[in-house]
C-alpha cells in the first residue's frame, strides 16, 4: 500500500473512531511520518477489534447453545417431575451452590467426573504450592542468615572504623605536639646558631687563638698520652741500664732521647 492509500485509510479510520466516540473530527494536518505511525496504529486497532468481535460472536453462540441446552434439560426435568418449580427452597439453594462451584472451577458440566478431576487438579496445585512455599521459606531463612552476617560485618566495620578514627585523632594530637616541639627546637636552634655566630665574632675581635680551643687541647692531650705510653718502655730500659757500670756515651744517648720525647 502506497502513501496515498495509507493516508486515505487513516482518514477513514479517524472518522470512524471519532464517530464511535460521538465527536466530530477536528481539522488536522499529517506529515508522512504521522501517516505511517497512524496507519500502523490503525492496523493494530482494527485487528484487535476484529478479535474482540470474533470473541463476542463466539460468546453469543455459546450463550445460545447454553440457553437451548438449558431449555432441553428443563423440559426433560419437567417430564420427569424434577423441574426447578417442583424443588424445595433448600434444594434450589444447593443447586445454585453447585452451579457456582462449577463456574468457579471452570467445569464444562456438573458431573461427578468433572468435579473429581477438578479436585484432583486443585490437590496437585496445592501440593506444588506447598512445595514452593517450603522452598520460599528456606530461601527466606538463608536470606535472613545472610542479612545477619551482613549486619555483623557492618557492625565490625563500624567498630573498626571508630577505632581507626580514634587512633587518627590520637595521632593527630601527637603530631601537633611533635610539630610544636619541632618548631620550638628550630627556634632554639636558630637562637643557639645566632649565639654561636655572635660568640665567634666576639672571640675574633678579642684575638682568640684557635690553637687553644677545646678540640685542639683534646688533640694535644691525646698526643701527650701517646708520648707517655712510649716513655714507659724507655724508662724501663733506662732503669736496666742504670744498674750497669757507667758508659758515658750510652748515658748521653738515652738521656737525649728522653729529653727529646719530653719536649
């Protein structure tokens, strides 16, 4: 179907829709895209209405058949003397209840076989539902257990988070104290450095000799100790020579060495 035929089809369908609604079709303009969409919608709506008409006709036909069957059964009951007008109020109530149950169970008739089959089917569905209910209850229990474990994990996580937060606060306070101490030490270091610089300048102005510094004195003391250690074996050797008869040139030699070391 070309675009012009689709447009004509849509226009007829719109007129029919508004007439069925009891309203007049207003003026309108349709683009090619609108015509295509409305044509598809009209096709679906017409198909749906056709199915509904077929279903209605089928229901009407079944109703006629049921009415005819009802009249036939009524005539049979009249001939047998068992028509509704001959039944008591209680019997009529029981028959109505039986008919209601049959309609509820969607039975084609009220025979014992139909009721037995329906009850069997209901029993089967009940067993299936009970099985599904047990499975659902088991799933619910498993889900509850998972939820309990999740809650426990969440509680532990919250506790750990609180511990970490408290530890961080403690570390922050300690870090602040360390920062204060560091700032204080840096300030003192700067003061001491300034004092050292000032003292050095003052010593320089006063003619300070680096050779008499503490470090130099320590170095001299160390050298003196080494010399004293060297004198010990020489003194022992000298003592051994003093016990011998005098030899003037040897005495002068050792005496000179001791004086040299002492100097």
